[in-house]
């Protein structure tokens, strides 16, 4: 089944298999991520969702014994081609992790600007504009605009996670990868970030890994269900949750196993 | 309560008491030594002590100005040589030290840390004094640098390893190349600990005498020329302590007090730096 | 296996926030030379250490070669040290090194282990920091200051109170014979003991802290007293590491120079009595290196240095291996000066 002509694909994987030495954590996954959508990846613990996500920005190979077969196409270019520089690639793809990881020795401003600075020098006013834009996109600007040079550690957990989102979007990546971004946050913080997903998808293509089914239902346009490293089913969120095609999907969604 | 339980309780109490006593004995030694230093040394310390150099044998008065400056120069130069190599080796161990080379370097560093400093001293003599034909502060600094490097390497490695892996990953995910992650994110976060390790290494080396005996040699005159023999506080104490004059013994105590105070100040500063960073990261 | 059922997605509403879609990015191709340079620089700096230890060994060996060729293995058991006749034997120094270290261990091990156990198991929180700090301060005292204290405080104290007592109680043993003049094996051993206590204590403490709390708690949960929990659950678990700590302390004691040379008497003599003057390898080098007038004399001293170096390397390597088994490669003992 192919895409319709007037839909732009951002990211596509073709029979992607991710391994740790000899063990496959992700098996032969082929999936499309259309532009400006949010795709949620769900599945029980250990099913390979995070590993899969980390393959999309070539972070998997940084793990001990990690390697990959298959292809990942970013705008038709296979990112695993031998002449592709993974560092350049990662600047085009933003990632936010489970726990907020602000750089402790840097101020709020410097944290957000961190991703910009690796891309070469820019005049200071451009930097300031970019930081403000990123903080607004992360819905953090109002809370920190008066203390941009304070330490990033003065923020609360939820604010720090939004700071990490700002840091990830500041370089204007094309894809945003979110690995259980609300796992360590309280309900209020979780809600803020879920609202963000809705807003951010106008600008970016988002893939979010979550173990929280309700969150997936709230936030995403498409949902993919993984189990034991394989992609079991993928479809429009509403349909997947109400009329799953595969029995395993239904069992997971109804809580038959976790 | 049965008799057996009572006996066990008593035994436990006795052993606790024994262990506490042993601890306090150990601490007592420290208190005694420091107390003696102050008691015997403090009275000899006056302004002249810090500003004058030693006077000829048998005369009274004189001070350790040349030794204090000498210590500063020799130790400072040693730090200049030793810190970059030590920190670099430590960063290597933290970043790339997982493999066999890393194991080897780490093991060797630990073994070198236990090598007697006198052996390092005669080694430095062979390379820096014998070929040149003369003793020098430079040779002394080289010996001290050799002592410092394995120490600093291990403390740097330990401090960098403490930085959470997630920070490194966050930087890499932003597209930071590995060298930049290592320096600007990881090492920068660990900086407080690295500095502490360096200060502790410097403090340790500042008190050394053996490696300087045949390199810097010592000098009764005031000099700042690093190609000449130079006096340090530690060498001065040794000369005074082994001399025949009571006057010299008195001065030895005073010099020891000054050396001890300097070492303690360095150690305190090191702890203060750690606490500063610790409070900020909190 | 499955692909997404794709439907047209509405184009995003035009807004000033939409990033431009022109290629803004550097090409995805290319390599990063800077990473390789970084690794190269660090590797070179790190290689300094293996280079150093090899250079040390080679240079000591080469300098000692004349003496080795002249005396062979008899160097190790000859007691004569005669610079005039040019006959050199290191036996008294080797004996003195081992004997003084043994005395030091006998005194230091109970003290140091006591401190370590006290600090990790028994001390109330408010005591821990100050006592740990004080013990660390002991490690900061330079060797020459210990020597100074040894000459002017310890030795008179020994002469006045301790030795008469020892002679009264144990004068019948061969260990306390002869007249006590002050500078002696005993004084050397005691000073060494005080010097290595903080080192053994610091390393032991880290070893004990590495023992999982579960061990202790399991014992306490079964009704053991505090001491029994330590004796039966904690200490056996950390045993390898504790032995390693002790051997590390031994390594330190073997190489100590300044404090020892100030109090041990510096005499090429072997005697079972701890009250007699003695010599250690490190002290001999410190004392005689500048007076070595002939090249054979110097070479003999280098051979002494070589023997000392080899012994300490072996001892330290052994100790570190033991400690690694418990603490898994952490820089244990690095905070102990």
C-alpha cells in the first residue's frame, strides 16, 4: 500500500531490525510517518519501542553492541548509508528523554541555545530570537522570560522537561522523537506536554513512545502497537483503539496483558 | 531474656566500645602531632620568619622565605606539567577506557600511585640532573609531576564517571560530536570534582621531600631561577631537623607548622569547591 | 509488515512560525575529523603512564646493571656494606624494610580497621564527618613532619616510658634486647604505623561502604546484634577488599622514606631486637645517594631502588586486584592522600 500523491512523507523505515550483538530487539519493522502528524508507539515493557525510536536518529548504535539492518529514509535519503554523518543527522532530529536532562552548568538560555551553537556561530540577536521562539513553542516563555540567565536547575520537573523540549526544537529539526516524555512528571506537567504535542505537530513530525494508553489516545493521530520487537498493527488512533484488527492488539488495549 | 542473649548483647557492646576506642586512638595521634606542631612551632613564627632566608649555621634568627617561594615555584611548575597530562589521561579513561588499553592504563596508574617517591626521585635524577650536570628546580618539578599524574588521572576519571549517562545522551542527541560532549557537557559538569582532585594532588605533592633530595637539592639562598637548585619547605625541615643546633630544631618546628597550614588550607579549599558544586547541582 | 493507511493530511495553516522549507542543513554526508583528533590527543596523554612505568623499570635496571653483574644474587643476602672495599649487600636493608613494615602492620591494622568499621557501622551520624575528616587529615601530614615529630617527641617518649615497660615485660624475648638509644626499628615501625592508618582506614571504609546494605539488613533481620551483623555478614563479604586495603597499606609502608630515615638509625645491621637501629631500602637511598663516590656504589644503590620498585609494584598490583574484586574498578582510595 503506498501513500497518496499529495501527502509528504517525512520518515519511513524499511524492514528495520535493531540488534544488541546477536539479540534482535526490533524485528523487520516497516512503517511510514507522514509529515505533521503525531504517531504514538505503544506496547508492553521491553517490546522494543524505545530501541526503535533510538534507531530513527542513530542513537542505537551508541549503545553497547548496538547495530542495525534495514533502512530508515529521511526524505528519501537512507540515514544508514555509509557516507552519512550521524552527527549531522542528529541535528535534524530532536529527541526528548524520559527524565528531564537539562545541562546543570548552563543557564536556561544556554540550555536552549545548546543545540544552536553546535551548528555554527550566529549573531547574538538571531540566537535570542531563536531561543525565544523555542521557549514559546514549549510553552515555557512566560514562566522564564525574566530569568533566562538563571540556572536551569531552579526549574521544577515539569518545567525542566519543557526546557528539554525547547532545547530540542530550537534548531528547528524536522522530526521530534519523544521517549516517554511524561513518565516522570505529575499530572499537571503531563497535561501541559500533551497540549504541546497538539500544537507542535503543526511544525514538526512527532513520534512519541508511551506506555500510557490513554495518553496515546489523547495525543496521537496514528498509533503503532509493538510486541516483542515486531510491529503488530498500526492505524489511525481512533480506529486502532475502537476496532483493532489484530487480536493481540485488542488484548493489550483491553488490559489482558501488560 | 535468656543468658545467651545477654551475653551476646554484652559482647556486641564490648566490641562496639573496642572499635570506638581504636578510632579515638587513631584520632588521638593526629591531635597530638598537630598539637605539638602548634606548641613548638607557633612561638617561632614572626614576620621575619616569612621574609628572611636562612642565616649561617650557628647564628640565630633567619626564616624560610626562600623555602616558601621555592615550594611555590617547584609545586606550581609541577602542576603546570602534571595537571594537563593527568586530566587528559583521566578523560581518556572515562571516555575511551572501556577496552583493553583502558584497563592497562588504569591498572598502571593505580600501581604507580603506590610507587615510592624516592624511586621517582632517582629516576628524575638520571634524566634531568645527570645529563645536565647540575641540580635544578626544574628537575624537582619533573619528579613531582610524575608523582602527580597517576593520582590526578584516577580522580579525574572517577569524577567524570559520576556524571549521569543521560546527560551525555542528551548532548549526543542534539548532534554534539563526541569531543564536544566530553568536554563541554560532561567534563564541565564534573569540573568541581576535577578541581578538587587537582587541589588534593597538589597538596600531597607539596609535602614531598624524597623526590626533591636529588633533583631540586635545596638552596640556602633565595632564588627564583628554575635552572638552579631551589629550596622547598619540606627540604628545609629536613635540613633543620637533622642539624646539630637547637636553633635549627626550633626553626624546623616552625617551618613544619607553616607547611602543615598550607597543606591544610589547600585541602579545605578543595572541600569547599566540592560543596559549592554539590549545592549548585542539587 | 504493515504500513500506515495514508490519508491526505491538511496542510498546516500558514503562520509566521512555520519554518521555511528550503534546505537549511549541511549535507548529511561527510565525516567528523575532530572526534578522531580528540581521541588521538587523549590517547597520547594516557600512553604516558605505561611509558613511564616501562621507562622506570628499564632505567633502574640499566643503572643497576654493573652491580647486578658484580654481585649477582648474593646481593640479596650479603650483609656487608663497605664502600671502601666496594662490597655491597642489601640484606640488612631488605630485612629492615620488611621488619619495620611488619611492625607497622601489627599496630596499624587493628587501629585502621577499627576506624573503618566504627565509621561505617557504629558511629552516630554527627560523629562520622568529624572523625572521617580527622583521619583524612592524618593522611595529609607530610612524611618529613612525621619524621620531625618522631625524632623530638616520639623517641623521647619511647625512651622514657614505653621501652622500660617493654623491657620489663618482654625483655626476655629476643625482640627487646640491648640498649635503647632512640633511633631504632621500633621507632620506625611505630611512625610507619601512624602513617599508614589513614590509608588503610580510607580504603577499608570504601570497601565496607560497597558491601550491599541487604547483607547487613538480612543479618539484623534474623536477630543478630549490631556487632554480629558486622562480623558475620559484612566483614566476610568485604574480606577480599579489606585484605587488599591492608596490602595497600603495606605497599605504602615499604616505600616510606623521610619519616623512616629520621628515626630508624640508618645502620646496616640485622638484629632481631626492635630496640636496635636498622635500615630500610628507601632510607638508604635517601641517605647515601649523594655520597656515592664511585660508580659501583651508585649502581648498588640503583639496584636497591630496583628491588624496592619491583617489590612495591608486585605488592600494589596484588592489592589492587583484590580490591577490584569488591569495588569493581572504582578509584578506591583516591581521596586518601
